[in-house]
C-alpha cells in the first residue's frame, strides 16, 4: 500500500491537539465584521435540464489570473491508493493558484476566488501542515485587475476559504466593495473559533465583508441535486461540492464560447477527477468522492463542456499570469 498523507489515527490526534491549541489562541485573534446580506438576483425557476440551460448561453468574458503557486505535499492532490491512479501522481509539487473574472454583458463583474495575496502568502492548517507559496511582484489579483482597468466588482464567489484560494480577499475588499458569496456551511466554518484548524487563517480576513449564502438560491437540478443561478439569467451557476471543505462550491459558466465547468478543489487535478480520487486532506473524503461523481454526471449530459481543475499545472503555460478563456481554447 502506498504512503498516505496522514493515517486516520494520526489525523485524529493532530486534530485534537490543534483544537485545544486553537481554543487557547484564537480568543485573542479577530477577523473583520461579517455582515450577512441578501443582494444577489438569484434565479427562482429551475430549468428542465442542463441542456436547456446551455441552449440559451450568455456572452460572458472569462479571464483567468494565475496569482502564484502553492506547494502541495505528497497525497494532498490525489489519493494514489484508488485503483487505477498511476504511481507518482500524488508526488509533491508546485501548482498554480488561479482566480477567475467573469464579465457579464450587463456590466456585472464576478470574481471566483482571489488566489494568493501579494508577498508572503504561505499558510497552514494549525499544527498539521504548512503550505509554502510563491509569486512574482504584480501577480496578485488586485494588481492584475487594476492593470486590466477593472474598477468595480459586484460579487466575489469564495469557493472555500483556504489560503491558496482566498488569502487575497483582504486586500481585494480594501479596494472594492463586493458582496462575498459562499455556501452557508463555509460561512459557519469561517465564523468558528476553530477556523484555523481547518486552514482558515484569521489574518486573511481582517477586512470587513458583506456576505451572502449561496443556499439562498438553491434550485433542484439534475445530477448535482441543487444549484444556484447567481445572476438569474442562467449564465453563472454555483454547484455544491462538499468534501474538501464543508461548504465547497464548484461552478458552471454558460457562455457563448461553450460552457465551462470549474471544479476548483472538488478535483485538484485532471487525474483526481478522472479516477474519482480526492486528495488525502479534506473535511470528508467520502463526500468529496460523491461530489466528483456528480460533476462527472453533469459533464456526461454536456459533452461539449470544458473542465478546468483546481490546480492542474498542464492547463496553464508556465509563464502565464493572465489567460483569456474566450474564445474557447482546447
């Protein structure tokens, strides 16, 4: 049997130690005010099928910003013990940390995740693992958005609050005034006094934020059980994919250049997705595997969908920091 990231017993012991340490240390640690709002124009009527959704695409402009890289240890990205996973697929490596800007023809701008912040961006899960990070000056999403002339953000979708997806949130909130969208379970985890044991570093969230639960917009939808039509016109869909974290979100973007399925950390790598082999670090790995299967069922209904994974190095040129995803490229 190949080496796992951490044994179950060790994970339990480490979690207990981390929880005890967090209780003692987090009382003095503050985060910004979190004000819950209800402002997004959620769709209120479920389409008959995903094919019906993609039959009415919207001309979206989608830009990917590679904000830096995070170092993932052995077994973090994929579980090599799953039958069929090639040996060595889970070897430690540097992987990209990506944020996505979606520009709607109405003028609404939606940012999915913020990537890593400028400068020192490493983060850890208290007493368990450290995740080193690196980036170049000007690579952070705030600088890149300013360079592209983006002067407003309406919504920031936080797929989850780990540092490689959200450590840029504080600086971004300081420049813009978006509503942050996240799943209710993710919001609850962020508010928990034990948040650092789940990888939610309090210093990433020092700015005040207005936040809305994606659960407000859930509609019954095939394959994924439920989904939320963020802008009410079928263009931007949020998909619940718990497992990696309690309230992890994925997304379907229904643009005229073809639909995009963004897995984020529901599937770190193409192989993670193909083999239904979520990495050895997550809130609930059984739920994580179920979430991958649901995304694959959705993909089967939409054979023209392009899938972008959470941290797949092969999908990004090594020197790329800004990639236009429209028109679609293979």
